[in-house]
C-alpha cells in the first residue's frame, strides 16, 4: 500500500499589515503556495485559516477539497483539506470546544473561541477508512486546553478503536516541559498518549526534546529556552506507521511562511508491507 502524506500548519492567515507589517498574509501567501507545491501533501490541517485565504491558496491545491468546520477566534477556521485523487469523503463535522459545543463561545477561561473539525475519508488506493481531526487549543487557559482535549477524545471514543486517526493542530502546550511564562504543561499530551496517540515527529526521528515549531517569524534566529519548549504543533497518529516526518524550517536567507514552522509527515497503515 502506497504511503500518503499530511501537513499541519498554523498559517496566521488572518493577520493584516497593521498587525504583522512585513509578515502580513498578503506578503506570505505566495511563499505558502510555493511550499504546498513542493510538498504536495495529500491531507492538510491548517490553523488560523481565514476563509479569504482560499483564493490565494487555490493555485497550489487544484485537486483538493476541504471542509472549513466551525468559525473560531479572529473569524478563522481549522479546516481539513484532502486530495480527491487519493481520498473520497464519507462524513464530516465539527464542534466548538466549550461546554455547549453547538455555539461559538469562550469557556473555561479561554482567551479565544476554539473549535475542532473532523473528516472521515476513504483511501481509494487502499480501500481503508481514515479519520482526520484538526484543532487549535487555547494559548492562555490550561483548563480550556484540558477540557478541549477531553472533548476531542470523547468524540473519538465513539469510533472503532482500530480506526486510523491523524490529529493535526496547534496545541499551545509542550509534550514534555512547561512553556516559559505560561501555564502550559505536558498534561494534554499525556491525555492523548493514554488514548494511544504518538507524536509523529518523534516516532520518525527519535529526536527528543524536539526543536521549536513556534519561531515568531525569526526562523533560525529564534532562540527558545534550552528545552525547546515552543514545540507546540506536534502532529499525532494512531493505528498508522510513520515513515518520515520533518519540521519544515526555512534557512537564514529565506522568508518565513508563518510564525510557526509547518510539520510534514509521511505515513502508511500498520499492516503495510
């Protein structure tokens, strides 16, 4: 069975020149298009995606369909994209990560409204079902991150445990060390790990602790603390074998695609030869 690839990327696609200056979306959009053309991922989970970004990214995604999910903070979304040449849609949905789940609202001390999007696909090359979840957890409230994670895991509990699952997201927390100056502990990673999920980057590379994914537009000039605790965009898999994974860094002379590095992974099914 042929492997397939997925990308997780916080685009900060809503940022205006007044907010990000030289790093506003209108400046970065062509770089994102070039990156998508180079990597050509089958499945994509974007965070901080503005609906207006669709027009800019369409040239790089002519074969992809998408579901936007629920509107969250800054009028942005956590959509799932899939390559129609490989995957076909089966069912889809989403929920806000609050106690009501059916309305856009802040809860549990969250700084912003948060949501999750899910997409069930059939892999036409392997005749397999695959579940993709994309989310963006709150950057201030530990309680909101934990409760949001529990809502995602409660949703997944209704699916057969053997279902292959990919979770993409900006989790705003480290899997191994508290984030400096923030109440951000490894607790939510532990919840996912207890449910059988593994960090795709660590699975493929064995690198621990991993380098930062958040870099605040500084790229290689960004200096996290000694533990690399700004590794907050960890992609998760269950019932899949990770063939390779990379944090897509840009060199010192290149311009950033976002204030986060994307993560690109190649996976196959656990029983693949």
